[in-house]
């Protein structure tokens, strides 16, 4: 019965990838691994393309300062839950404009890309896909519970940030 309750008519009509992103019927950890890869792999490809085309350079990407341990904790442990909480609030506000989950996720991703671009111009282009995925993750798991949505989305975000965090630390 719970499976039917958490699966909407709109979700049943969704393309394969969207149905994976909104699926809250698998274990949280399996979802985090699967969705983390759905987020990370395309974002790495986008970043490589941006780098190869000269759009993403040292001048257009964020500059991180601090100790290796401090940066890792910030980027993988502290940042994801904080941004997820902010994103949850933003999605709640946006839900007064539209109730359609995919539209909410697109608008949220555009807002987060814009915010990241204010800090470093090319960064927004690199984070738009992951924030679309994070928004879908939150919206999908929110149907089960707010805490699960925060936990799962924070873990997907942390998964996304691990390789970039290691890259940042390696360039210190």
C-alpha cells in the first residue's frame, strides 16, 4: 500500500531517468550510490567540456583556501546538509508557484547555479546538473519524510563533492 501511496500518476509516466531520481522505494544507501553516480558522472563530463573549451579556467572557478582537512570537512561533511536545508526551504517557497516536481527541480537548479556563478562564473555551469539531481532527490524522498529527504539528499550531495574536494585538496 505504501508503494502506491508514494508513486504518483505523474511519476509513472516519467522517463526512465526521472523515475530513478524520484524513486524512494529502494534502500536509502542504494539510492545514494545510484543517484550519486547519476549526479557525478555527467557533472564531471560537463566540467571537462567547460575546461577543454576554455570556459572553465582558474579565473572562472572558485578558489578554496584552508587546510586540507578543513576543506574536506567543509565540502563533504558540513556543506551538503547546509545547502540541502537551504534548498528545502527554497523548494517549499517555489511550491507556491508550481506543484510539478520536475519544474520545481529545474527552477531550483537554475537558482543554485546562479548563486554559485556569483562566486565564480563557470561554477554555475558545473553545478546546474547536480542541483537538479539534488532537488529531485529531496522532492522524491520528501514524500516519505522530511528527515529522510534531508539525509538522503545530503548524502547524494556529499557523494557528488568527494572527487572535487579531493581535487581541490590536491592542488593546495
